[in-house]
C-alpha cells in the first residue's frame, strides 16, 4: 500500500422472507451491513488499525441493520481499534481486535471482537506442517463497584497440508 496505508470494506444488502404454518406470524425484512476498515503501517512490524461497522450498538454479535429501522437512525460503531506487532513467528495485538486464534460460529460469533491483549507464536514450521500457540486476555466487562469480568484463553493448533487442494487442521482451546 502507498505510504503504509490500506483501506478495505464490504457492503451487503439482502431480503429475508420468513413464513409460518403455526401461530407465529410470517414476516419480511430487508437487512443492510456495511464495514469500512483502515490500517497504517509505520514500520514493517507495527500496524495501527480501526474498523467502522453498522449494527445495533447494544448487540455486539451482529453488524446487520434491519432496513425498517434504518429510516430512524443508522447506527455506526467502532468495532476494532488496535495496535499490533508482528515479526516472522510472533504476533501480538492490543486494543479491540479480531480474534488471534482459529474459531467457528459454534464457539465464537464472527462479529464479536475481543478487547484486551492477544497474540500467537508459530513453531515447528515445514513445507507441509505448521503449529501455533495462541493466547488472549479479554476484558469482558469493567465494573466500578465490583470485580471486573475478564477471560484468559489459550489454543494449540496443528495443520497438515499435503497438496494444494486439501489440508487438515486440529485445534484444542481452553477459555477461563
């Protein structure tokens, strides 16, 4: 990118129609999602980034906005703002960032971005094998009157790639 800046984004517009055979009424809605991200690399190893998204400010699990609610106000929030460091095998990040580990929608909603610190280190790398240890300290809820709510997590990952068209990955995680 010129001068270390990069900008990316996406826009999605869809229509949903939900029918019903029972007492629940059928309903339709239009849905909009827009995301705009920007990053700046002052050096080869440091990156500063931020991302704006549409969605309900009270619901961090979705950046979708129903168009019927769009006529009132379009809510836009800052869902990522971070600084990261990366060298050949070490990646560290802090702020509000994308998850630094592998996950599925079964465990982590794709729109949830943790805040705190995280990172990973790659080791035992070959042409067909890679392994990684990831960690996170997630500040979930800060309280002025009581104890804070936070999470520690770790993940061990191993990937095997024999050919260009298939690979196998195994991940074991612990979150407390």
